[in-house]
C-alpha cells in the first residue's frame, strides 16, 4: 500500500500547493458592493439575522437562486439543523508520548523500557478503567473530567502499517485516510457535504493559519487568531476612507474569486471572506473598536494564546455564531527526542488546565451539550527510551474525547508492553482513527460517514455518546 | 549562452517589463526603482546571469534601526528578523538572499529549539555562502551546523544511545522525500553513522564548543541503502546524495519554490541530468529561471517576508521600526521560527488571519511616504484613471484588467467623498496605494 503511494510522489510542498488550488473550486460568486453592516446594539438574534441579511444581498446575483440562498442563511442563522453541534479538533503537534500521558505503571516492562523516563508511581493519578495505567500528573484537569464521565480515553489509537514521518502521518489524520493523494481535510469534506456556501465560520481555524483538516473543495472556511482581535486599523495610522477601502477590498476579492489563475483566485477568495468575517464578528467589536472576551470562569494565565482562544471560542458559541467544526493546536512541543520530562509536563499542563476551564466555561454558559472536543496526535512514541532522555517516533498514540455528552470511560484496550508492541518496539493500535472519525460524523454530527471517510464501511464504530 | 542540458525548454518570446518584473519577484524580492527596465534591457540570459552571478554584496540605503537604536541581531528579540529583512531590502544580490530563504525553509531550523540567535545567524550565513554552490557542501555543512545539531538532537546522538531525529529528517525532508528510497532500518543505521558530535553546555550561556569526538562515534559496520561499511557522518551525506531517489526529489522541490505547477516529464529529466553530473545548484536554478513555465504559467503567492521586503524596496524605505517582525509574524512568517522541520506551508500563505497581517504591513510600509493629505501635491493628475496609474507606478507594479475596472470606479466615487477630509486627490492616491498593495494582484506574482 505504501509503495503505491511513494512511486509517483511529487514534493510535499507541491502536493499542498495543488490542494490549495483545488480548494477554490466551486466557491460562489460574490458581487461587488458588499455593505458594511450598520448600527450597533442589535440583539443576538437580530444581529445574526440582520447581520447575515445585510450580507445576503451581496450573494444575490451569484450562482445561487435567491431561494436556495435564503435557505442557507436561514440555516446558519437559526442554527437549528441536526448539526447544531460543534466538533472541536485539538492537535498535539509532534507525536505525544502515549506511555507518559497515561503511563503503564503496573506493567512490568515499563521501568525496563524507560529506566530514566519512567514516572514515579506516587505522582500518577488513578485511572479507573485499567489499574495498570496512571494519569500523568500534568493531566489532573482531564483526570477530574474523566471522573465526572466527561472524558473518553483512547489509550492506543492509530492505524495499521504506521508511518513514522510526522508529515505523512499527520496528513493521514488530517485527511481521514491513509492516502497521500487526498487534497481535502476530513472536516472539510464534511463541510462540503453538509455546510453552506456563504458561512466562513462553519470551519474555523483558531490559529495563525488554516488547519488542513478543514481544507474544503467547495465551501468557505476561515482562520482567526482570536475572535476579539479582527480589526483592520492601526492606532497610529488613519485612513480617511477606511470604510470605502474595506468595501473595495471585498469587491476586488470577489472579482478575483472567479479568476482562472489559482493563486489569484485563492487571494481573491480570502479577501472576500475578510469582510464577511468582520461582519460576523461584529459583536466582539465595541463602539470604540476595542473588544474583550468576558469569561464566567478563570482560564490559565499564559503567554500562549491557547487559553485565550478557547475563552473566545466559548464566547462565540454562547453568542450563537454559526460554527460547526473548529481546529486548534494545543500548546507545547510533543516531538520530545530529548529531555522529554519537563517539556512534556509543561505542554500537557497548560493544555489540560485550559481544556478544564473551557468545559467549565461551556457549562456556565449553558452550551456544554453542543460541544465535543477531540484531542489527537500524529503518533505515539517508541516504547524504549533513547539515550537523550527522550523518545523517538512510534506508532499508536493517546486520544481524548471531551464533553458533557461523551460516553466517558475507555475506548479500546491498553495492549500492554509485552504482547502489545510491534516488531519495531512501538505500541500497536487497539482502535482506528478512521473508525473514530466515522463515529463522530454519524453519532455526533448526524452525517453519512460513507460520503466523507474513504472505505468507511470497513471500520468498526465505537459508541461515543452517553 | 547559459549552460542548459539538452531537452530543457527556454522561454523564447520577448523579454519585456512584465517578464523582468516576474523574474525579480520569483528570484528575489521585487524591483527597486529602475530595476525592471534595467533587467528587461539585458534580455533573458543576461537578466538571469545578473542574478546568479552578482557583484560583491553592497547594501544601499540607511542601516537598520528599531526606531531609536541600531539593531542588535544576536541578542534582542525579533532583531534577528529585522537583520535579515534589512538585507533582503537593501541587497544588490536578491537571488542570493532568496536562495538563503529557500534553504532556511528546506533545512527548516527554528530558534524555539536552538534558543541562541547567534547560532541561527551563523546558520543563516552558511545558507548565504552556499546559496548557489554544491549540494554536497551544503548538506555536509548543515549536518554539522551547531543550530542544526541542537535542533534535531545531533549532539545527543551517541554510540551508547542513538537518536534518530536528524537521520530520519535528512532523508525524508532534506534529500529523498517521504518513504522514497529508504526504510525504517535505514533510519536507525543513519543515526548510528551520524554519531560523534557533541557540545559543551555552559550554564547560563547554552551550548558551545561544538565538535566531533571519535569516542562518541559508533565505529561498527552499518548497512545503509543495502551498502555496508564503517560509515561516518560524511558517508551519511554522500549516501543520501548518491541514492537514486535524490535527484528527482531535489529538482522537483527546488522547482516548486519558483514555479507553482510541476515540471513536465522532459523538463524533469533534463533538470535531473543537469543536477546529477556534480550536484551543483546554480545550473539548475539558471535552467528554472529561463524556463518558459516561469513566464507563461500561473502566478505564485509571495511569501510574507518577500511581500514585506518588496514593499520596502519599492518605496525606498529601510528598516526603521521593530514592528516589522511582529507584523510578519501576523502575516504568517517569522524568520528563524519556521513552524516545524518541514518548513512553512507554501500553499497556505493567505487566509483571513494572515491577510490581516499583510494589511498592516502595507499600512505601515506606506505611511511615511504618504502624500500630505492637507496640502496635497500639485503634480497629481485630476482624472480618476490617472490616479490609479499614479498609485500603481509608485508601487512599481501593474494591475490586472479586472482590478483596473474596480479601482477606476473606486477612484471616481472616492474623489467627492474625500473632499471633506482634505485634499481629495492626495487622499484618493494614498487609498489606492493601500488597495493595490493588498489586492490579489499584488499578493501574487
């Protein structure tokens, strides 16, 4: 299977360039003259309908009939489709060490394979489903939520014939198949099938750049550093015609979003989505242009933007903004080839503490039933430590499903370090990520997974919800 | 005549301003005043040669400051970015700096793992010195470069405890491509061959005294790509470059930095033949820069620092603010901090977030050269269309017919609207400059 992929492979950069070129196909035309939504003090519902209504005019003469367009807007605004649930994907970048996240304290091989890295038993937190395993002390927040039945643990999730390249393996997870040639993300294909042509917030990358799992072929998606930070003015520089200029940015974008040149088209699509996103995020802009997110709970104080982004996400969800799939990168560095202990502990602690705050925030705002968080990494790490007090690339990793509606407990067994390692000394998977995706699509988003995950019928579906 | 291998197509139509401008953007950081006409006059071959065989480095314009003081690239946060951006803006050797940027992406090393700006700048000089030289020299220099030894754990890779990090990436990302021509066993054997490098940790000062120590090297027999021997790090490099999968990976990856569509079969074969002879980079780059696909094919999105440097070159402005590193970070590219060892994702430079970063870059670049909006400029034309030309000429760029229609319309509508703020033509020209600098046209070349 792998040989077939490698024989005719162009460089990864080129693959990605092609994917971007294709991601523009089928975007609806947007007509010039998009107005800046006027007025402040609109109520939430009024904003959504009013705000989307003002933007609606600009799509009037495009490929869509007015009726179809009304329908799409109404769906997004009324927020009443079966998929008024939100799926949040959180990526532990670099291959997080599954044998540390939940460490097999009770496995006799653990201290043999990890003479220097093994965590002391006294530091771990008990894990009810498998007495061999203990939670990493930095994951106290997730352990607490797990006790409440709000975290499902996947102790060994992966796929057969694991690839140990960061880029290949994360590509598989991002596209939802062990396929080099897929050019759209698995969440992106969900949006292409079930999303609307005019709502960039339906696929939101809360990051500096777009997460590839959200890459679509047809419908728009967006990228945002933080929801309360999307102004286009600098305090020290004043453009007298700024509103007219912003409207023209959108017009230029719309014009080029039909261009035959892929780069020009992509730039045009982005420019036209900027104005759309600005209008959607208007509730975060005060009259003076300043804006803040007010959270009912405390988030960890950190230089890293992750807790701030989660706080913003909770606020957006409480406002009823039409989000469906969201992707973020967790803080921390998980490619721990050397001096693993401290690096891993820091990243895990900020990630776990922030996720705990996020769950409490959603509960306080009364929207916790709408949100499911999926935490994943491209692989786990080698069972045997290397000589640099680190670990090299491995196979099966740890995943988490978090939310008020998840089934809790454990999904798949921990395979153990005696019979559970492959011939290269890496953990074998006991659940397949494609089965998890298919189950998320079917059970959480109410979608037909066979339209989205290649070969979906061949993967067992775990039960994910209560 | 430039040396090209048989079968490599060369662009043969007229080499005018449009072609010269595209070449300057793809092989550098866009034109400074007069560059387009000068290059067009040289013809394609002469223009390419002027880039691949430039005169000695000369930096023109005011030296960089952070707004108050001279920059401190080895020490101050963000000043590493300012230092390199300044070179991109002021250099007379744009292709050399652009190649250094390509190697920075190719052998992507981040200061998040190195934590010493001085070592990052030392590596940067290596990329500049080997910009158009031999891949063999470059790979060997990178393999034992201090920043790389820290970044991919070369200093932790020892006889007693091999660390696979560099051995894997040197094949997957630097020379062969994922799963091309190597196995997991080769990864482990490469790690053994690469052992022997170490450094001394000075408390408070980080790693220093990078050196090879035979006692740390694994002297045993290794089997790599089916060949056996008591290989060392130099053998590792040699074996990667002589792997039959290397030339195709190399030429296609290099090509992708200049041309957004893959080379056709004949071109690919020609480039491989050209490269395989002696692993020299310059002839391959010269062939790509002369290829008709560069001039007749689709546009390429400018990387954020290329965009920023280009605006500063066009406006004749130097580095006089520490904001540039922050704004380029917003735009998606902080130099010396690529997102991971795979480098930046060149397909996704533009999105709703990075667009905002570029918007601010344009605002800041154009601010000090704005025409006074109260007193105006009596030489400005009155006709809306001519104001559009004026703004485009100022940015040393041209605009597509699609944008032209809309910008003409904008200028016409904006003139009466601008009157209540001051001198209308000045305000409209300043607005048009911002619009052109952030148009889909200008984000691509």
